[in-house]
């Protein structure tokens, strides 16, 4: 029994039959092709950004965008990073500020408003915006008046269209009915709820105690207030997780019938994220157990009628994300899969990353440094990069594969003025073992990622990543002149 009706125009073969394969098959593919690799929320990836790129470069990109805006007619996407959290979750790799002092957000709200005003001076006021997302951290750490102030500053400088997707990340432990009413009142129509796992033993191990009842309350209230889309975030690979306990979490999740699901693989990288050092390494699932969790989750969600968007994203067939994929409008950005592929993204707040035309610009990661630069009347770019012509082509190529799961080599080459098979001859040869394993099909004109290949689409995209080939996926750690091990830059692809 499906939790919702399937639209008649959704081809059943594209979804229902896509993942009728077993956990041993998943294991075999992962053992052969799993590797540490980027998630491709951008290309080139953020680890390629450098401090030689600064405020002047970003301002120049904003001016170029402003100059072509009357011709481009393309809307913008906005992101606000709100870093404060009252509680520390041990698994978290986000840029966050853990504090119980609620007064700390007041200065941050004022600084965000100044940053928006400065950007608006360069790109022009009241630019049309079709997407706005508040992430964190915990955005509802802000007081109600502070939420209103951030939205008022946004509307002062940007034109949020009537049908804009306005979304917020919610921690159900810190989102009471009054807070949800404020969010709905200032325009939010989408919410993403962090859950991770409902099992008490898992929650205790990662320091995030969250009941089914308080989560269901947030879902019910948001729907009553008119939120159009509810998304859940889950994580597999956490300490003490087993297929039977995670299946029980999925039971509770499916009862609430979210519109979207993101089911992320836990990446244990304590050398990068210090809170993860508090997680008991011996309590983590083995590699095979983790793959069993993944296989069970994919099969379960697809059987319940969700469309497997790719990697770790699922959506109801009538959700905007699934519709965007069917219509060729899906994109990757720093929040994962998203709609509106034509949008540049302006990002505000500490560590936030903007994409404007042919540049990426990331703000200062340290809160005091961010304050100092905005208070000085400038922007707060710490690092970034300008794309080369080759980067442009590869960004488009990887985006098409990650979002549409196929690429017409002839038409792609024509759009970019190149002979595809000659330009990417090495890459096409490198696809051979992936094709032999049934992950991808390479024909005379098209590259098609198979249903099984969607699970390893990051691994397929890595073939076309020239920066990755140049630098390698891991770097040696030197101690006394001798390499003592390898430290992954990225999570594993499954």
C-alpha cells in the first residue's frame, strides 16, 4: 500500500523495478568500486578553493551579473547560514557555534543584514528570487523577532516571488508551535526536519535525543499551517545501527509520509570534525552491515512509492524535486539536489558559499573574522575560485550525469563547441569497468547511468573530474619525513 497516489505520468519501469536487487549485489559493487570521493555539490569542489581569490574577485562577479541581468532574466537563489546550536550532535560536520546563550544571535542578525545590503549595492536591489533556504546550525535558535528581522532585510534587498520556494531546516526539539507560526507568517512554505534515527541507543550514542512524538507534532503543525513540502533527513552508518532497528525507524518515518527524504551515509572523519571523536569507533556498523542498511533503505522506500532521485535523495512522484528531474530542471547545489537549474546562488553568513556565474566565493569560517570584515564595511570572502573554460564544460557534464543520469554526447559537444569523444577519450576508456559491472552504458551517442549506477553516481562522476585526477583522492600525512597513513579528504561514495 503506497502512502500516496502515484501520478499516471510516472513511468513505472523508471522507479518500481529499479532496485529489485539484493544486499549481496550492493556489497559486491561497493567492494569493487567504493572509494572516497566528492559529493559534487559544486564543481570544482570546495577543497579546490584558494585564498588567492578574495573580495575584489567576488565583487567583480557581482558586477558582471548585474550588467547582464536585464538580458539574462534568470532569478536568484539565496542561502542564509545560521550557525548557532544549543546542543552538540556528535556526528555533525557542519560549521556551527554551540552555545546556550540566546543573546549571541542578535549581533549575527544585524551583521547578516549589513552583508545583504553590501551585496545588493553591487548586484542591484530587488533582484528576483525564486528560492530561499535557511540552514545551520539550528535556524530556530533565533528569537522570533530576529527571524522576522532577517526576513525583512531579505525582502528589503531582494524580490521574493509569490511562488518562491522558501525553506528552513528544523530541529524538532527546538521548534514549538509558536515558532512554526512565525515561520509560516513570514513566508516559509517548506521545512526539512533532522531525524537521523529514532532508536534510543543510537540517539544516546550520538547525543541527540529526539522522540517520535515531538517530531510528529512538528510535521502535523507545519502541514496545518500550510507548509507545502516536508523533508526528513536520516543517517545510516551511525553507532549501534542494525537493519532491524533502522527498519523500525523507517516504519515511523513512513507513517508521517514526508514529501522528500535524504538518507545520508555517515562519514566518520574525526580528523576533520572533532565532535566525532566522541563516537565509539567499535560501535559503528561494519562495512557490510552499513551496506545492508543502505540496500534495505533503498528497497523499502522505492517499494513505498518514492522516486529515487539519486545518491541519497528520495521524493514523492508529485513533489517538485521529482517533477524537476522529469522536466530536466534538476541541479546540484550546496544543499544537495535542488530545483531551478538556472539560478545563481548568493549565500550569506559565516562559511557560506556563493556561486555567481563563473566564480565560487566562500565567507570567513571563523565567526569573529566574519564580524570584523562585515563591520569594516566590506564583504567577508575568505577563499574561492574562478572557473577555467575546461571547468565550465566539466561542471555542465557532471551536472547532467548527476541530475539526469544520461548525457547525449553529440548534443553536449555541439553546445560546448567540442568533439566529445576526442576530448574525453581517456574518460570514456575509464568508464569501461563501470560499464562491464552494469553501472553505466556507453553507446554511440549517449552515456546512460543504469538504476544500479545511480547508487554509485559519485564514482561515475569522478571519472570526469580533472582536479581529482591531478591531486588524488587522498593525501599522505607526513611525520618525521615519513608517511604514516592516509587521511581521506572525502566521504566514501556509498
